C-alpha cells in the first residue's frame, strides 16, 4: 500500500509522460495486489466507504436550505 501511495504521489509530480504512465501503472497494480491479499473485512470496508459518502452527498443535495 505504501508503494502504491508513493507511486501515485510521484505520478502527479513528474512531468515526463513515459515515467508518469509507468508510475500510474505501478500504483494501480500495487493497489490490485494489495486488495487481492487483503482480508474480507478490509475489502468490505473499502467498498462501503465510497457508497456511504455518495449516499451522504445525495442526502445533503436534496435537503432544503432553510
């Protein structure tokens, strides 16, 4: 996970396209490998957070502004 984070940060700071693309691929592959070996509880938590945030955002958008 640290490798994925470090690669993602470098991907946004590097200006050269080839290096940027390779760092992006390393970040994505590292995240996929990490999720493959992660326990089920962590996988479910990581999937539930975006859905919960989306639901919270939608509820706040539909709330009256009074």
